[in-house]
C-alpha cells in the first residue's frame, strides 16, 4: 500500500480546522480525516482531539486484525473519539458546542473497514469502474433526498446543505456507520473533507484519482482545482493505493 495526504487552508479561511493522519504498520494502515465544525469556537481543537485518540489507539495495536476484529476496533475508536471530545468540551467552557466530522479507513491486506460521522467522505476507485462514494452524508439535505422531498441536484445548491445531523463530540453517545469492503489490487481509496467535494464534482475527482501522475501530484491537483473553484473551506484528503508494487 502507498498513501499520501494533502491539506490546505483554502482561499477564504484564516486557519485550518481539518486534521489529517496516516498510521501504518507492515501490513495495515489507518487513514483519518477530521473536519472541525465551522462556526464553532473550537473546531480545530475537536478535530485534533479525534486525531490524537486515533494515534493513541494505533500505538496500542499488537497484531494484525481479522475483518471482524477490525470492525470492532473501528467502532471502539469512533466511540472513544466522541467521548474524548464531549468530555473535553464539558470541562472547558470556551469549547462548549464544538464538534468534528470524521472519516476513518482501516486497510488490511484484502479488505477495508470504513467508518464516518458527518459529511467527510470515502470513495473507492477501481480500474475499469467508475469511482463510487461508499459513505453516506449525515446531513439535513441528504435526509431530504432520501425521503424524496428534494432531488439530488437540488441538494447540491440547497441553502442548508451544510447542516449536519450527526457529528463527533456534540452528544455523549454517537450512532455508528461502519462498513467493510473488499480491497482488490489496483484499487484506490480517497478520504476527504467537504472542502473538496463541495467544489469539485465526483466525475472530476474520479478523473484525477485515476490519472497516471504520482499520487502526490494527484493529491496536489485536487487541492489546486478546489481552490481555483472558490476554496471557501479547508481542503483535506488522503489517497491510499493498493498497487502491486508492495508496501511503501
């Protein structure tokens, strides 16, 4: 597996509230993108607490996981993130109401476990197939789409499209959304914050992800084009390539 990341403040924000982390062993890898909730006093604190919990849990690993073990570990990880952020906010009045999204991917040799809260996303790209979103946005407009009240096209321009229905740290318990996917050779995973997906359509992201540039150059191109399209938000992403060249 090869993995790269990119994160950028964007053209409008003055600070970057996203946290991006990649942790790896010889055969396993964990990628985390956390997007601190905009408009809250401590979104940056919340996203960094989520990343710190991931680092702590990763360092405690002793052996490779089976699929079932990886699912259980990911669920525990997300719950631990939520409790850590919620407790911190309860103890620090200036951080009350803070929260963060998270998109986390655990990669084994032939499977990936994906867990998300909020509107940060995970995509799977496979050679010969279109890129597909494998996560669901926990947003108000997505609920309206699912219930048939608005169309997918309407959702993209809806004035309340940024309202989250679920975020880490805002409640003492969190509803989990964890799935397992096969992880074939020559496929790629993209983990990203909405600073990317709100500015670039999936079709363009898929074109860049499936290109023939170095992974680092593809990541930088996504950030650059998102900024050129407006760059109103922080932009963060991880690309994980399950190539045939071995671990890197």
